[in-house]
């Protein structure tokens, strides 16, 4: 089986869908920053609560149409455990990343949270699995870029090491989410998998916000209300996050895999920090990145691209 696609034969509308999907996914950080007065864990919960509402009818439809064998497999204790583990990873990923947006600059947060390909290589090193030379070089280059970014922390007013670290924790934890998805999505329908994982993460984020940020079930205070995303003040923002980056973005990316290779999709996603930073600069008036972030970010993206392309080349060769 080959994982390649004939990208040149893709219809124009497929390129449009891909472009819109990448823009939607890249805009999430800027929109989260627009919800500036709400505590980070709570607004992360809002995003996943809204996404869960959208996913639920699709999940019910797909589950009803499963055969008996697949339904039993879905309810198997081992697979339920994987779903719970995935939900825990998504909880930590969203919580740490959205928290980082309040404690460092948008470009730095996006650069660190999208560095998960480097995390995967480190994981392979730690468990002594073979890694392609190009991937190892790319990882080293990527971490050099990250070090340069960190050196410039004092030159950017809103940047902080703890914020950068939180974004990187988001990169680490999303690897667990991806790994669980890769295991279950071989046979489990998309929405049957995505709904319980997203719903569990939204509950955990709400509980975390109640204990750490003082969120309540008092609807009179929309800033701390657990279901505050349903109020007029915040609904447009959270609805966009759920429908734009959440549904259109990720569903669109999955949809165009019919025409594009996973490599093309992955390379486009590596550009998220650049696209997201531009969106933030024009729509949220974020500060211009410092020279260290610009240089280090470019090096980090180059390293991530090297890891991404070499890993996909290896996957294609192994499956031919």
C-alpha cells in the first residue's frame, strides 16, 4: 500500500478546502486571545464543550450504523481505557496550550505547541527505536531554534519561560492524543472516537477551572460561569472556535486526504505558527516578535519540516 497521492491531479476546490482548513486551524490562538477576560482553563473547556455538542449527533449516527462486532469492540475495556487516556491527553494539551496564550506571546506559543514532531523523535531516542539520520538532524536543528527563542524571552514584554514551557507541555501531551487516535481510528469511525474524547476533556477542564480559577455554576457572572460560552457575550467566539478550527478545520483536513498525501498536509500544518502569528498581528494587535523569536522560530520550523518530511518518506517506503 502506498501513502502517496497525485497532488497535481487534485481539483481546485480541494486546494480551496485545504487552504480554508489550514487558515481555520491557524486562527484558533488569535481567537482564544480575543476572549481575554476569561480564565484560560475555562475558555479551553468552553471550546471543547461546544465542539462536543457539534460532534454528538454525528457520533450517535455513526454508532447506530455500526455492526454488532464493532459495537462490542468499541465497548471493550481496553479500548475504553485508550479513549480515557486520549481524553486525559487532550485535557492536558488544551489546558496547557490555552494557559500559555495568557503567559507568553502568540508566536512563541504556536511555535512551541506545534513542535510535537521533535517530541516524537526524542521519544524514539528514549526507547531506543531506530530514527532516520535526517530526522535526528532535523530534531537537533529544531531544538537549537527553540533555544534561540528562549534566549529572547526578556526582549519581548509579554513573553515568559513558564508560558513557553506550558506551550511545550501542550506539544508533549498531544503526542499521546495522536497515538491513541492512530490505534483506534484504524477501525473506529471518526465521530465515535472524537466525541467521548472531546467530552471527557471538556469535563476535566471545567473541573480544573472550578478548583484553580474559581469557575462556578452561577450564570450571573458570564466570565466565570461553567457554561458561559452560551451567553451572548462569548457565544460568537466559542461557536467560531468549535465550527471553524474544530469542525471545518480538522474535518476539512481529513477530507482532502482523498486528494493530497499526508506529507502535504503535515507540511502545511507546520506553517501554522507563521499563519497564526500573522492572523494575530492583524486581528488581535499582537506585538511584533523579537529578533530571537524570528530567527529561532525560522530554525525551529526548518527542523520540524526536516523531521516531518523524512518521517513520511520512511513511512511511504515501508508500506510499498
